[in-house]
C-alpha cells in the first residue's frame, strides 16, 4: 500500500490505534498518543472494522 508523504500514521499504527479503542481504550487517549484528532481516530476505527479495502483509501 502506498502511504501519503504527509500521512501522520502508517497502516500498522492506524491498526494499533483502532485495536486499542476496540479493546476498551479511550478514543481521545488513543488519538493523542497517535498525534491525531479524536474524530480521525473514530474515522480510522470505522475503516479498520470494514477491512483492508477501506483502510487502503488513496490520498486526498
């Protein structure tokens, strides 16, 4: 998968953040640890649940 040059997170870091939230962690804490907003954390958690096709969205 191509990673945007301005991407704050790699696919593995996105998966880690989503898994932390799924395991009962706070989205706010996971987002702060990853350096993204809470809204972004929720967005990537939703995409992570949908599977690899949703996570590999191209750069905007």
